[in-house]
C-alpha cells in the first residue's frame, strides 16, 4: 500500500470514529420522542446542567450502522459513513482526472469531517490552487411562511429538474 493510500485510508477511519469502536458512546436524550418518562428526565437534566452534570443514554457502537452512515455518532467528525466518504473520494478523483475547474464546498458541514476529508484529498494530491468552502446555518431550514414558501417550492422544483436532467444523461 502506498503512503498516500495508507494516509487517506487511516483518515477515513479516524473521521468515522472507528479507532474508538470498542468504547461505549454516551448520547444526549432525544427530546423529540414524547413520553412522560423522557419529559421527566429532561426536566431533571435541565436542573443538573446548572451543576454541569448531564443525563445521557449509553449506546453500543454498531459498526454496520457507522459504515452505512445511519447512526448519530457521539464523537466522530462525520456522520455520513464510509460509503458516502468513498463517494466523495470518487467524485474528487473524477473532477481532478477530468480537469473540471473550480473549488469544493460542503453545504451542511455538521462537525466538519467531510470538509477535512476533502482538504486532505487536495493536500495529498499536491493541489494548492483549489479551496474547500464550508457552509452551514447550524439552525436547520427556515420555517416556511407566506414569503418563502414559494421560494422553497421553486428550489425543490429546480433540484428535481437537475436530477431528471442528470438521470437522462
Ligand atoms: C446531516 S448534517 C451534515 C453531515 C455532514 N455533512 C457530515 O459529514 O457529517 C446536516 C447539516 O446541515 C445543516 N443545515 C440544515 N439545514 C440547513 C440550511 N437550510 N442551510 C444551511 N445548513 C443547513 C445542519 O446545521 C447540519 O450541520
């Protein structure tokens, strides 16, 4: 294995948190699951937080879920899983191979793992004239109202058209 493959391979594992696979993860309570027990725990949690204590739930590491990007990692820098990381790598290499000009951007960065990965791919390929951009509202989607509901519909329509166009190609 070349140094480059070893570096990129190791980085993927670290970004996915696979180096901590044997550790129990402690995750926050999910406030969107309505139950009287949870409501009670959240109320206690709120009080404990003042003293810097927290109520958490423990979750066993599930390799299958992590590789498929369907769990919510407590510590890993990306939640997209190995398959989607590899898809980023595939797309990156295609862009470079085909000389497609431009920078890279991650829209919706969360903890930044995919951005770190793209930056590492650039560095590993000795490319210094492209930038990785990062964008996130950290607040989710704006609530639809009279003013922006049309705009949201328009965005979804454009996305659909683009997908259909790419699919037909
Ligand atoms: C599923 S996470 C992204 C996971 C990330 N790409 C990774 O590698 O783990 C979605 C991210 O998108 C952001 N987000 C959601 N809606 C957004 C919006 N309307 N504009 C900008 N960022 C948004 C969230 O704050 C969150 O960080």
